């Protein structure tokens, strides 16, 4: 009976061996499974994102800015306003006048071409009469024919024509007329100060314009100038007195 193994014993032995095999395979699989799950170690890739080194410069600067002493001013100083430039008017030098002639007549004449030839009768010139003790025929600072006052510095009567005025010049208008002439008078002011006066008109035969400029003794200069301009008349060019 011992030499023979019963079928029941074989079945029990087979089941026991099979259980041992299953148990050994399951334990091996259970102990090896963590090795398979070690892959997450490869997730150390974020360390590769440290490559851009240049942001460290900004970080260093910001850190230095944060470590500034409390009494250090980091604001940009406001620009200082430049002092306003005060414009000063440059006085013109007095004109060089010709020496007064000895035994000069009481009255002399100044003749010239009208400054509005299109409105004047061709072949005529203007003529004004002046006192040689007060006036002298010369050229103004711009080279135009003029009468300069001998006793009032820079009181000048010059020929002129219409032109534009700067924006800071205000003009007041008046009229000067006598029995034979009419002038439109333009009084120019700059910031309320009288700067010059223009006289535009004539006797109907000639139409011309004059400018009276001044620096001092304004009223006396204008009064003497009006005395001269009120004598205006037209003369044929052939009778006009040549001027030096």
C-alpha cells in the first residue's frame, strides 16, 4: 500500500505545488512592480528650465533697488525752467545829417516819386515843403529817401507803401485833410505803446504814403511831421527838384 500513491494524494500534492508556484510568482510580481513604477524619476525635467540665465540680471537689479538706503532718492529730478528771455528793443543810431547850408532859404522842397504809381497820374511827382532849420533830406536806415529832424533824434519821415503788420501791432485809423489833400492816418501801437504813424493819400493827382517814426518826444515829432506833410502837392516830373 506504501508503494502505491493514491490518486487522492497526487491531487493534493499537485494542488499544493501549484499553490506554491502561484504564491511565488505573485510575490515576485509584487516586489518588482515598484521598479516598473520608478519612471516618475524622469520627471526631473523641470531642472532643465533653469537654462535662461539672463533673467538673473533683472533679478539682481531689482534686488539692488530693494536694498537701497532709505535716504536715497530714486525719482528723476524735474527739469528746471529756463528763465524767460526779455526782449529789449535796440535803439537805432541817429542818422548822419548833412551840414545845414549857410544862408539857406526859409523853405526848401523835397520831391519824389509816388509810392502808388498805379493810382497816380503818370508823369507827376509829389512835393512837400520843409524848414531846413528843422529837417534835412537824407536816407533812412533802410536806404529810403527821407526827411530827418535836426533837433529830435530818430524823428524821421520816410516814403512807404502798404504792407502787412505783425500780430502784436494794433492799428488805429484817423483822417487828416486840408483844402487840397486827404490822408488816411494809421497809428500803430505795440503793447499799448505808440510805435509809428503812416499817412496814405494825396491831392488826387498823386497818391503816396509816408511813415513817421520816432523814439523820443513823440508828440513834438508828429506835430512837426504833420506840418510838412500838409504842404503836399503834385508837380510835373520835369519840374521836380533832383535830390542828392
